C-alpha cells in the first residue's frame, strides 16, 4: 500500500472498535442461540451430538479474528476442559487479526513515539514481518545499526479484549450446560487475567528482563534485549533474533532433534523449578532455532509466575509419585489449592498426574508418547478422568494449575513434533538439583526485584 493511500474499507472497518463491536454483537447473538438450544436439549433429556455441536460452535466463533481466537485455542489445549470433539474443532481456528496497512502503522507509531518517530530509526520496514492476535511485528534498524523487532499493538485492543471476555463468559456457559464434570470458574478468572496482562508491553519488557536474569548462564537459550527508549506500553522494541521455525527440523537427524528438545526442556523447566516462572504460551511460533541448535524465546506476553509453595507442590507430587507416598500426594494437591479431597478424587487426580509426569518418572531414554500415537496421546487418560469426574464433580481446578497444566501439555507437543528420544527423568533431576523451597524463594525474590516484576501472591 503506497504512503498516504487510504486503506480498503474492509480492512479499516476490521481494525476499528466499531467494526469489531459489530462482529462481537453478531457473534454474541449466535452464541446465545447456541447456548439456548443446548439448554433446551438438556431440559428435555435429549442426548447432545458433540460432534455436530462442536462444528456449530466453531462456525459461530469463526467470524471473529481477534483475541477471542486465542481464548478458543487456549480452551482447546486444556485437557478435558472441553469434550474431544469441541477441542478438535476449536484448535483449527486461526488466531490472527487483519494486518494494519502502512498508513495505520505510521499513525500508531506516531502515537507511541511522537510525530518524528521515523528519525529514531535508520530503517523501518513497511510490511509486517509477523502478525498475531494482539499486534504485529516490523523489522527495523536503529540509528546505531542494531537490527530490531518492533512489536506494535493493534488499535482498540483493550476494548476488544474486554469484548472477547464477554464471549468467554458465554463459552463457559455453554460448557456448563454441556458438561458439569469441571467447575471452570477459576479457569475463567485465570484466562481473563492473562489476556489483560498481555496488553501491557511494559510488563512484557519486565518479563524479558526477568528471563535474561534467570537464563543468564544458559547461552544455548537466547532472550531478546529490550530497547526502552523505543518502547512504550503498546510498542515493544527488541533486538532481532535470527532463527528457523522449529518445525523445519522435523526431518533432521535424531541427534540434532534431541539437541533442540533438550534446549527446549531447559528453557521451560529451569525458570520454573529454580525461580517459579513459566513461559505460558507453548505455541510453536514462539520459538525459533539458531544454526547452533540453540533456542530463541520470542514472546513474553504470557508469563505465569508462581508462589514457592506451588512449585514445592509440583516437586512434592513428583517425589511422592516416585515413592508411591499417598500422604505426599495429598499434601501436594492441597498446596496447589485443591479442596475436599476424597480418596476417589485423589485416585482420579493421580490418573492425570501420572500421565503428565510419566516421562519424568521413567529413568530411561524414550519418546514423550512412548509408543502411543501422537493423535491418541493422553486420550485414554483424559477419558478416564472425565468419566470419573462426572460422578465426583464438579471439581474446581485452582487458578495456578491452569497455565501450568496447559504449558506442560504444550511443551510435550513440541517433543512429539520433534520425535525426540531423551532421558527426561535425568533432565528433570538435573534441572531440579537439590530442590529447596526456601532457596527458590530467595532466588525468586532477588531476580524479581532486579527485573521489576511483582512477586506472585
């Protein structure tokens, strides 16, 4: 699009609050009708055709191309939050908004850095290098010759997120009518908090600073450097990290794929077991691979931090599963926030826990799925848990559990894509070291204070 040319009406309308709100209103009406039909089926005792209903829900949500797609995809990745048919349909939705044309970008950059913003760069590419649900990335070169990535938020995104959260209420209402095995109220609050947090690029800059501290001694994991004088609450400028998409390496030798997977394991588990933080968005596009097989961590909008007690519970459950210590398992679940733990509920939680922890409990070289096809990985366990919760539920998963579980599943998916064969037990015990909750608390306090990140409540 030439400089000064007006953007097409369709694109302009899509990127204005009015345009988004018209689409939200239409979707709200459709969701309301879908929820009403589901409720009537329940009331009349009719069996619900999950496959048909899932396709209908996907069609309803498919008219939106904003952050609600991130919510839909997130719901699809939380095991057993939705029936399998719903998860499969929602996972196919695309999380992308229409790209901003150059006149839009110029106005947005001027709003963030002032009318003379172009003088702050030696070069700024007009075409976006990447697009996401909340913003898009442009390549640029600073006056000092540094290659940078400028992540610019789309206009009106705060309002769009709040509208999307209204849709989230409807989506959870649909779920409650379809299935009462899980009380998703804490999940909803957690998702809302993370989406709102993702709007704040200053917070993301602080999270980048935190990761630079936590991974300072791991050169195989690259964390970008933020340029504060070229960043605001809705513009984040970082040095450009060269790398190839992770999936480009699926056909490489096992040795090379294993090296990438081991670096991914360290990038995720080390910050968690030593500092109480995770990279909470396991989307494959958030990582690239360097020529030396090191990992670039590219996006820090969804960083989840944890109380030392929660991390202690994760380690405690691991150790109690190894030793078959029932009392230790109960203590771990209680430290996470699970309440009213009957013996049947503990047995049910252990089905899922043993699935999640399985590679870490097995002291041998193996794949993540260990002979199970990727398409079926976790299906049997999820089905067993869901069937039990139908009689025991509704069970309310605590907030901290939501992104921990989701990110662990996402990391496992990375290893499945790579076909990695590693001793995950050895890798986990190396990362954990001589774990102490008190030592973690000391490290967390120092690192968080240096990065300006608030300690988790």
